[in-house]
């Protein structure tokens, strides 16, 4: 009898990967759904102008949204906060230039004040970011 039992319980040395594949596919679906939500940024509508595109540089990007709030390095701030924060970053990060992105609906005075703050900090290489015009 003992011999008969051993023959029935043979060892199975195969690895069952079906459950691992199920977990992998579930994680893939979760990451596909959540990845677009992880992209942050400021939602603005850039003005359109006819200009040739420039090569991309790694400069400091300053964004003025429709409400007049300023975003620099992912930090939202008021104009007075921007004045003090930009002076501290002007020496270290503006070596490659500064890019100013302004919403098309923002009053020009807010953009002009931001430009004046950058100019007062000694930054002379300021680029205005625009969307290319749609072909006619």
C-alpha cells in the first residue's frame, strides 16, 4: 500500500505563471489609466503668431495663466512672491535663458510686469513662447 501511494503523488516541478501574468496585466491597466493624470502643469492657451520654431533649450520656464497667477518651477505664486523668488533664482538657473509663457487672455500689464521683474534681475535672454499659426 505504501508503495502505491508514492506513485500517485508524483512531484510537479513546473512553475505556474498564470497568476503572475494576471497580476502584471492588472498593474499595466492601472498604470495606463493613472499615467495621464500624473502629468501636471498649468493649463493656458498660448497666443498664435507666425514664427519659425527654435531649438529647445533647458532654460527656466515662467508661466502666466489667465487669472494672472505666475508659475515658476511648478510653484504657483503672486507677483510679489515672484519678484523675490526670481531674484534668488536669477543667478543660478537663468544661464540658459528664460522662457515666458503667457495665456492669450491674460492682460498685457501682468506680462509686462513679469518682464520688468526679469529685466531688473539682470536677465537679458528672455524668450516669449507662442503657438504657431494654423495654416490658411
